[in-house]
C-alpha cells in the first residue's frame, strides 16, 4: 500500500469515527433549540405580559412632585430588573450629578451586556446547526459512494438517509434559534430604549429638585 493510500485510509477512518459524535451533537442542539423556544415562551408569559408601559404616561408620573420618585418607580409596569436599575440611581442621592450620570451609564451598559449575552446563545446555535448538519451530510457520503461502486444499494440508501436527516435537523435547529434571536433582539432593544429614556428623565427631574 502506497503512502498516499495509507493517508487516505487514515483520513477516512478519522472521518468515519466522527459520524456518531456529530449525530449526538446534532441531537443535543435540537434539544437545546427546543429549550430556547421554551425559555422564550416562559419569558413572554412571566415577564412580557406584565410589561405594560406607556412611555408618555410613565414620564409624566416620574415628573409628578406629589409622590416619592422611588414609589412611582415601584408602582410602574416595568420589568423587575428595570426597577432595580432605576432605584439604584435614585438611592444614591449623595453622589454628584456627574457621578450619578456615570452610574446610570454603567447600569444601562450592564443591561445591554446581559441582553447581548442571552442573544449570543441562540445566535451560536444559528451558526452551529448548519455546520454540524453539513458534517452529518458529508461524512456518510464516503461509505455511500463506496457502496455505490460495489452495487450495495442498501448501504447507499442508509448513508443517504443519514445525510438527509442530519441536514434537516441542523436546519431545524438553526431556524428555531433564528426565530428566538429575532424576537429577543426586538424585545431587548425596546428594553434598553425604555431604560435609557427613564434614566435621562430621572436624572433631569432630580437635577431640577436639587
């Protein structure tokens, strides 16, 4: 056996040994994609349905002088993490205006970073799904081509079936994760916009009260 043949045989063995791990990873991605969909639904049911904020009305409520600012924030229809961030600013009245503005910026950046981290999880599945689907498609084609040359139609059909199934699973994972990412990006962009607007409003109101 020539050196080229030995290298080809070794390469073929390595590729063949990767078939089962790729299928296992694809099944894991499928389960994780279903988890992402469930997580999205849970977030929508437990958080989003409670987010009832009409910005003009909320801004007017913050500007009112009759009710303490912290109480107005707690009574608002904001998400809990929004309230925590806003109260963090209102609770530090001992800071100078510039220091409180820096704190507000940091809190908004933390909220943005949290949102980006969550979205990156589903974005990763969007990229990995087709990659492992393609691997699962190409790896079985080697034995299938060999079987075709030997007239073994059964092995050929099994190889093609595995190739098609892995492609479909990879695309399904990517599709579900892409939908989750798209919805979450819209949600979180709105969240950050609300938080930035209210931070500016609170800082302006407290400057006027000082």
